[in-house]
């Protein structure tokens, strides 16, 4: 029972953490991005030719549910002692980044921006304050703009909270002196990757998926799979050893019974079936109780977020839960099959029990 609870929690929390972190990065940066070859990830100094990327056709692909025009601009802001390098992300009002903040995008106007709590504390600014932003380009004089802080956010992703401000894409178009349809990068969210997208992208542009852009983070996330499998294997082994021990003790305790029914005509196979039923009934009882208790624990965590995490390490401040019925069914089937195999080990002793010796000892 305890092993079932531990395995359920390991699967639901492991995949829950993976999915939550991936969802955060997806909302902030998309699942993939289209940009010019050789351009920096977070500094779009050149605008993209709208005719070279067929955005409307990409939107019509079933797998791609969010296609967003974005501009990234490097800048510096005076802080309490010197200057802080920042990145302004210009987005359209439909960008999923606002769902990550829990803020209505309609409130965002020109010359306004959202700032992270971390960066706000560093710069000593709060909601409603105005700051001077210095935009710089290698071949141009710095451009100075006054930006009002509309609100403060906290995503939990240090790489974003430490240096990003979010503003309206129209504001950065004005700063860059681009026309009102220009953009520097296209960020895409998809349910699954479809190669057909390459038909709508000019060869001078590249498509980069998040796994490559944030490879270290995604490699770290993938380690949760290994942890889940290790926990499952260990718990299966523990359960199997317990089942072997319990059934072996039962067989030794019922030696006289086994000898008696063998004399009455029962063969080894018939005796095995009796003990298999007994062992499997213990397995099913443990599964039922373990699943009920495990699901109750998971539902409590899902609703009340009882167990917290260090956001600076895990990018989230609580343990997220992913209750996947298919995963639970597969786990239960795997446990049943594994326990059935383990039960065969002590059942070998049944054939070695001789009725005449057993009754003589009695």
C-alpha cells in the first residue's frame, strides 16, 4: 500500500513539475521562435520582412495554437549606484505572457511596462513610478525614453525576472523607427511539432525550439523522468520482496494443510492456484487502498498547495500535481504483473513439500 502511494506521488509530482516549468517557459518565450540567422535570441536589432514569413498560414496549422509577433530591445536603466542592463520585450495584446502574469493586457498602453519584483527592488521602483530607459545601438546614438511602471510581476523564472520588462510592441516599433507592422521575432506555441511550418518560412530565417534555446534547463527537467523510473523500480522491488516474504511465511505455516490436500488428490498446480489467489488478493487490496489514499493526498496538494518549493531552484513555489488517468492505469497494471511474477518465486517451494514427510512430522 505504501509503495503504491509513493509511486503515485512520484509520478504525479514529477510530471507535474515538468509540465508546469515547460508551461511557464512556453508562455514567456513560446515553444519555438523564428528569427534571422545569426541574430541574438533576445536582441532583435533588425526587423523581419512580413512577406517572408506566412504567419496566417502557420496559424491555420492545427498543431500551432499561438503565433505571436515580438520585439526584443536591449537597454540600460539607472539604478541606485550605477546602471543595470535590461531587455524590453514588446508584445501584442494577445500574447500568452499576460496569462502568466494574471494581468489584463488591455490596460497596457504606449510608454508603459510591467517590471518584475526582483528587478523593481534592484532599481528601487514600484507600480506607478516612471523610469528613464536608455536604448543603445552600435551604430546610433542612445535613445532615451520615459517609461511608466504599470504593474509588478513575478514569474519565478530567475532568467526572466532578473532583466526583462514587458511592454507594448508598438512602443518598441516607435523607438526603433519601424513601421507599425514590423516585428523582430515570431514566437510560436504548439501541441506537437509539424514540419509543414518550414514551407511558410523563407530560407534566410531559422526556427529554434526551446529545447535548444534553453538546453540546460530542459536537460535538467528531463532528469525528472529518470527519478520517476528509479522510484518506481525501487518500490516495485520493495513490494516484491515483501510479497515473497509474506507468501513464503504463509506456505511454511500451511505446510500441514498443503500435505493434507496433496494426499486428498490435489496436485502442485492446484495448490499453487490457491496461494496465487491469496497473494493476488493482498495485491489488489493494497492497490485499492493505496490508490485511494494516494489520490486523496494528491488532490489535497492540488487544491491547497500544502507542500512548497524553493522558486529560485525549481522556478515554482509549490509542488504542482498532474493526475493522469492513463499513467495511473499503466502503473497499476505494471504493479499487478510485477507482483504476479514475484509470487512465482516462493511458489516453487510447494512442489518440494512431500505429503508423507509432512504428516510423519505431525
